[in-house]
C-alpha cells in the first residue's frame, strides 16, 4: 500500500523558502533532487522527516517555526477539544465527541477522520475504561503504523503525535512492536532537534504506560529498550516519567508503593503540582488493575 501523502509540510516549506527568496535548485543542497523537492512542495510526493530536517537546516529555517506554521497547528486543533473535556474529567462529553467522530469516520473514512475518532476513543477509554473503537478502526490504525515500519521505518512528526495519542487502541503485541520501532528510528536517525526529540520520547512513554496496564512483561522490555537512549539533562521531565514507569513496574512485581511514594514526594518538594497529580491518577489506575 502506498503511503498517504500529506501536502501540509511541503506547501509550508515552499512558502517559507520563497519568503527567503531561495529558488528550488539552491534549496536542494545535496539532500534531494530538484524534481523531488518540487513534487513534495506540490503535495505529489513525500520526503522522509530526516530529509525535511536537513532541508530546514540547510536553508536556515527554524524547525520550531516550521512545525508551528504547518502540522502543529492542525494537530493542536484536532486534540484541543478532546483534551479540554479530558482534563475536566467530562466523561459524557468525551463519549459524545467520540461517538460523533466514529460516525463521521464510518461515513467518510479519511485519514483525518480516522485519527480524530481514534484519539477521541483513546481519551474516553482512559477515563471510562470503556472501549468504543470498532475492530475496523483499530485495524486501519494498526495498518497505518505497520506501513511506516515497512517503509524503511521513517516517521513523520504527525505520525508520532497520532501514535502517542492512540496507544490504548492497539493490541499489546502491536503496541510493543510500533513503540520499539519508534525507539529504533530515534536511535538510527540520531534526532537532535530539541523541538520534537523530547516529544518523540514522551510518546514512547505513553505507549509504555499503556502496556503497563495490559502487559507488564512487554512494558518492562520496552522500558529496557528505552534505557538505551542517551537522554540529556535538558529532558529532565522525560527522565522523571521514565523513572515513574519503572516504579509502577516495581509495584506490580512486589506490591510495594515505596518507590512511587518517594517519587511523588520528590515532586511535592519541588512544587511540581501538575505532574504530581498526573502520577497519582496513573498510580490509582495501576492499583485498580493489579490490586
């Protein structure tokens, strides 16, 4: 199956390139050909995300600005109404939103409608423990990410976003495999762009927490793979989340909350109120599952 082409990035690059008065030939460098760049800018072909980053660097375009002006805005718009209801613990509103999104996808099974429905179902399931997603939707979701793996394991920014916000809808086997390949992508491509490196790391941890709730063995294995990444001090919150996952796995093994309590008290000491609340909610979920 041919990878779905999203014209958002190429069009935004063309707009920013022209604002700098850079022609196609000069924009290419040795990164891609003029014809490939032209096809990407016109929405007729894809470039790998690694090529995109190299093009941005070569043409002195800031990645943060590029993301903010292209995919990021669209993805935020997709997530925001769901996140507002989720953060307010408005389960009935989330259910209504998820049901509407599912109906919309069933009537018009586009990529946008697929992920809108999947994200809404994911967040509703997290609060209600009720799975609204159909088998067909889950199959299409899994198919999308397996296609990424088969296509030289090249991840786009938006795919990382979609994955991290739909982790509850995969089987344990598929969730582990996809998350493992995302770690591999991070390692192989040596991602150094701060704006989305930390984002990618946290999406893997989203997957690990989802695995902890349904398959602690695979979750532990994934976290061991994650430990192989050299995470710098500037990603301190990511390291704290990683430590929390390890504490949860220790709790499942010996039913002692000592490690979790110590970590939460650490957050309390540094007045990290929001993170402390998130960890307490997550720990309550694990206690409810494992006793």
